[in-house]
């Protein structure tokens, strides 16, 4: 029941907490940069070739930031670059490109090395790239795709980029309030078997529930990561970086990949899509929170924002308000073990209380 209420609040946008940044939920991304210009900032955004990330890139570039697009398709990046140059000729910012595929640890490492050669520093890293698939896919390293891309890929990339982030810099992680559907350790197989017409609806519901839970689990892990990573950065104390996560709201973007559904199954998705359009936030409004966290001058100067979760430009509640630091610690350590080789860490076998099953 609690899950249902939280889910409803998410759609209804009433799940906001306090508003220390003083920006109304009605502001869109372009209003935000009008109020807090980002001229001179260098901001890296992953997955900004479409949807939410693209609007964030537009707003920040328009306001004069240098944008580093970290995306998997060089062709799509060039297209976005052309659009930005055409639409905002007055911008004083620059556009740089980095090829990044979060579905492969090796390619993430390659992206880090390519970035090192560019000799740039970053003020803000926005981890926006994400997937939601209705069919079963695996990453090249053998992980379920939501977990591999949304969580493990983001974790590895963030850790690798840490050295390039300036003191007083920020890391913004685009999570989702659909973490409400997640449970650490959840990993079910999406059943791709064809079913007779009359059974299509129940089969579709099953697929949707499983994919919702897989997506939600990856976003839940990102929430834990945000808090634990912030704690460790503060403890480590070498430089001050603020880590925050956010829910942009329900937006009309191509995030839900329906590619492998047949016509009847696609038909069943229409009511959900209409509901999203009707009740969700438009993408420009949805993009305001990430833009605000990149631009607001208070962030970095006040510990109030450290490790926090935001929605609609406010600090938000999240479903697991009982976040257990022990679980966050174990998840972080387990993940570090999984990607340790790519972080150039010595091989360790962690015998931690929660063991492997957090990530199974
Ligand atoms: N839409 C919503 O209602 C909603 C709600 C809550 C949270 N979010 C989150 O918002 C973020 C942006 O999603 P969106 O709605 O804007 O969807 P989107 O338009 O599909 O954007 C996703 C971006 O991620 C990139 N991407 C996908 N797989 C990748 C990979 N393996 N490596 C690198 N980049 C990859 C995509 O690149 P390609 O163009 O090459 O595919 C695309 O640029 C996601 O993290 C999503 O979970 C969305």
C-alpha cells in the first residue's frame, strides 16, 4: 500500500519536501539558467542525444557552458552539436564530444582514457544516460542490461571521472522515483516466449512488471550509491565534491524500449503512454531539476545538499526513507569488487555481510 501511495504521489508530483533552492516546480530548464547563468562552467552530460539529457544540454549550452557530450553514438552527437550551434549562435560555450557506451566496462575505460587525452577539467558531471527495456538484454560483461548500464556502468564511469572533477564540483545522478519498484538482488528473466492472442495481455503485464522491477532496482542502487559515495568523498577529504540524485518526473521521451514487442503488445502500452503524457511533466520542466543542480550557486557551499535526492526543484522524499547505511556500504564495496579491474584496483575477494547476493 505504501508503495502504491508513493507511486501515485510521484505521478501527481506531490511528493516534494522542502525547497531550500528557492526555485518553484513550475520553472523549466530555461527559466533556471536565466536565473543562474552557467557561463564558464564545463559540464559533462551522459546520454544527451535525446529526451531529458538533450534538453539539459540545450539549456546549459544556451547559457554559455562548455558541454561535453558523453554518448554512445558519434553520429547522434554530431547531429545534436549542429542543432545547438544553429539554435544558440550567441552562446559563448563550446561543445566537445566523448564516445561512451555504458554497456561495456572496457569501453567505459576507453572513454576515460580518451577524456584524459583531451586535457579538460569538469565542474559538473551529469549522469543522465539510462535504459528501460521490455525485453531481456545482457551487457557484454554478462550483466542484466538495466543493472549493467544504469547502475554498474554509471558507477564505474563516475568513479573513473572523479579525478577530472574540480574541487567544489558536483555529480548529478539522474535516478527515478520508480526505485519504488526495486529490490536489491532482484534479477528475473524476461520471458520472450510467444503466447496465444488471448494470453497476450497477462503476458504483457508480466513483462511490464518484471522490467519495471529491473529498472526500479537499478535506480534504487543509484540512490544508495549517491549517499554512500558522498559519505566516502567527504571522508576521503581530498577535494570537496557534492553528489546528488534526482527524479525528473514522468516525461514523454523514448526511454521505454518497445522494440521487441509485437503489434498487439505495443497496443497495450498506449494507455500507459497517454497517462504519462497527461499526468507527467513536460521534458523542459522535467529537465529543470538537473539544470538547477548543475547551476545553483549555493550547491557546494552548504552541506544541506550533499547526498540528497531532488524532484521538481525541491529536496524530495524517497520511498526508502529508512535507507540503511550498512546496505549502502556493502553495495558500494560489492560493486567496487565487480568493476575493480577497470578501476585499476588490486583483485580482492570481499567477504562482506551481504555478500554477492546484493548484485546477483
Ligand atoms: N522519461 C521519464 O519519464 C523518466 C523518468 C524518470 C527518470 N528518467 C531517467 O532520465 C534519464 C534520461 O532518460 P530519457 O527519458 O531522456 O530517455 P532517452 O531519451 O531514451 O535518453 C536516454 C539516453 O541514454 C543513452 N544511452 C542508452 N544506452 C546507453 C549506453 N549503453 N551507453 C551510453 N548512453 C546510453 C541514450 O543514447 P542513444 O540515443 O544512443 O540511445 C540516450 O541519449 C534516464 O536515466 C532515465 O532513467 C526518465
